[in-house]
């Protein structure tokens, strides 16, 4: 049996074993009321076992930086110059976008080519990542799910949401993907910039359906990362366009927006996506993805998450308007992010990598923080059966 097929079967088996926790998690969070505890210091646990920490210790500084990068690329087949880069570097993740996809047959062949090139490059393969949401949020138009989150939200049927999620996740697994940046767990009413991508504006409904979507992912054997933590349904605009702010007070933010994320994490989400919005109740001057208050004190200390925190695309309007990709990459990693997504090939990706290496040499970025982030990425790969040792 091919190694890739064994990985798929392993993931599906592990997913079925873990999915039962989701119902209990949902009940706990929906009945627990508002969490009034203060944001505390980060938890000591990193979620990285000793064997993975040992693996990190054997990597060079350059290799560790590569492990915290998730890069997009140009091309639709094995002729893409990016495959040569995969043979030279062991990246944390490869992001496959709609522009890389022609149809399911071509897409699966492309993913196979990416894996083959990475295997030539070393023993630490990249995560193959998509952002395949529903409806108009699909990157790959010939793969499910055809219905949008908004349409699923209107039905308010967890069983339907689970089937919807399972169909999309299974299609991605069959195409060779490891991780999907979905579902959107933001509580977004009709006036929100995320209205068409969200399950709706009611917290309990969004929480129910987010948990159901996570169960669908897990049963299909796909790792899914809910987005955009800590919840940007009330954002002033889409961060793809430019800087956005969330002006809700802390009590509203925690009770309304944080709840679906806590439910998704309690249900076993191994990763999540950090928002680029500014949250006035937490850190009014720093995007959440670059804020230690959000990415470490809230996510690690208060919520207790030990998985992989992924930035939304750093080569986007909200980031470039405030700082640029290089400084944002350094700030995000220093704040507590583990995997830095840069979708556009070329200058932005080079700027992010160069900035991280300079910051490491200059002491702006600690080696301990880099080791922690690389370790979390490697641990996710280990859990998905991607590591050969």
C-alpha cells in the first residue's frame, strides 16, 4: 500500500476515535455562560512531545524558519519552478490556491508532484494546505461543498452541517491535502463583511454548526483550522481590503465571538487562523495576528490552546497598509503565531524569510520562540502521519 494511502487511512481512523468529544464540548460551552476570568499568563505546556523537540534541536536556524512558513506558488503542474524550491528547502506548508487548480484530476496530480519534490528535499515534508470554504468561498470550484456557510446556517441543522463539512473534507483528503483553513467560525450578521462566509449572527447557532463542521472534518481525516480568531464578525471591513477594527467591549467579544472558537478547540481542532483585525478591547493598536495579548495571553493562557496558530495571509491589505510583510512576519511569530501564511509568490515571501533570519540574528526574535513554533508545526505533521522518523 502506498505511503500516502496509509496516511489517509491513519488519519481517518484517528478522526473517528476523537470525534465523540465534540458533543460534550458543545454542551459544556453552550451551558457554561460567560467566562469572567482575567486573561492570565500563558500556559507552560506547548503540546510538543520530547521526540519532536529533539527533532527541532537538530534543525539549523534556516531550516527552523522554513518550518514556520506556509507559502503559495505560481503554476499548475510539475513544471512550476516552485518544485525546485521544495527540493532545496523543507517548508512548513505549501498553500494551494484557486489559481493553481484547473480541475480535480489536475489538482491531485499537482499535489502528488509537490509531495514528490518535497520527498526529494528531505525527511520533513510540508503540510499541503487549502482554503476551501463553501459556496463562493471555494477555491476549487469543482470540489464540494457547493452550499455556502450562510446557506447551511439558515438551515440550523447540525447533522446537515456535519455532512456538508464531511463532503468537502473528504474531497480534499482524496486530492492529497492535509489541512483546510476552514470553517469560518465568526459570528457575522447580515451587515458584516463576512456575512456570506459565516453560519450567521447568532452565537449559539454558529457554535453548534462550527462544532458539527469540525466533526465532519475529523471524520473525513482532514485537519481543519477555524478562522478568524478571536472573532471578527463585527469588523469594520474585510482585512483583505485594508485595516479593520472590532470595537466591541470585552464582555461582548468573549460572550459573542470567542465562544465558537472555544467550542471548536474543545472539539479537537489542531490549528486555527488568527485574524488581522484590531480588537479595541484587547489591543487597539496591534493586529490580532501580531499581538501577544491575543496570540499568547488570550489564546494560550486563557483558552489553553496548544496547537498551531496560523496567521491569515500576510500579503494582504490590512498588513501592508500598517507595516509590510517582513515586519509583520517577525511581529506575528514573536507574538505567538506558529505558521506564517504568505500566499503570493516572489518578493513578499523572500521579505518574510529574510526578516525572520535578521530578527533571529539581532535578538528581536528569540530562538526559544522559533523552536516552540517549529515544534508545534512538526507535531501537527507527526499527528497526521507525515513524519518518517
